């Protein structure tokens, strides 16, 4: 059965993998998205992920269910939110299937679709400023007072 | 009617991340709520046009009618992963 969650703590990759490692599966594919040091030519100190958690969890689960139905496999996904240091995992997708092709495809589908559809946003904190990443755009974090315009 | 508005991504710099309530006329749509936000913060005007929208945690188009007690979310382009 598909599993998906938005978590605040370090993702437990072995525990997640265990969910799709039943005796009927000959292949288990694990995708880990982790915090990279460079982004768009800037050095990254750390990342902060923000999620519209209830909606994000629903969307993640739907994606995992779609992958299970399409490739006849078992899928688990966890996305972490909050502050993450370099090399820490922000997202982990696991897929288990009888043969490897289905697990690879399901994994790829989940991570690609997640980026389009799951309401999660990343802020890159760099030595020279902080930036919201929105699609292809990096928007410098603004400190404007909220009462502006009211 | 009272509607809760949630903003995300860079919009939280303008509107905060906790959400807030607005009073809207009966028959108002997501578009009306978005226009209200743009009036509140002119810097957000061009930006909300590239957003997607959700009503009660499900994607919904701008013309979706709202109802008392509902929650509208303004979702800028996403960057999960």
C-alpha cells in the first residue's frame, strides 16, 4: 500500500526502504534528494523547506498511488521540512517491484511529479543573502514590513 | 463571509506564514480573494499571476466560488525535491 509523509526530522532511509522490501520484490530502487553546496552559481550554507503540510501529504500520497497503479509496484515517499544542512536528505523515494524496470520508472515518476505538484518551497540561505526558489526563479527574501499597503 | 487565506513561498515575506481571515461578499471567488491581496501589497501584484490556487487543500481554478469558513491557499511555483 502506498505510503507518503511530510516529516520534520531526519529521514530514516532504512525504515522507509523496509516498507517496499517484501519477499515478492526482486528490485528495490531508492532515490535520495540531498542538499547541494552550489545553486545557480551561489554557494549554499543550508536550506529551509516549507510545506503546506496537509495538502502536500495528500498530493504526495496520490503520486505514490499513481505510481503503484501504473507500474504494479510498492512505493514510499517522505519529504522533510525545516532546516537542512549540506548532504542531508530533503526527500527520499523508494519503490519495490518484482523486476527492476518498474522500480526505476516508479521512482523517477514520483520525484519528477512531486516537483510539479506538491506544495513545498525551498529557501536557499547563502552567505550573500537568502532566496526563495520558485520554479526556475530565485527571489531574494524580502524584509518588507507586513503592514505595507494596508 | 469569512475566508481564511494562506500564502506560501516568498508571499510569506509580505503576508506572514500563519494565514489570516478576510471578509468577502457572498458569491466571491478565489479571484476576488487574490485581488484583495494584490491591493494590500502592491509588490505582490504581478507575482500572484504565476501562482496556482487551492480551496480546502485541493487545487482549484480562479473562478471557483468560496463559502463561509473555507480556506484559500495561494501557491507560488513549487520547489520541493
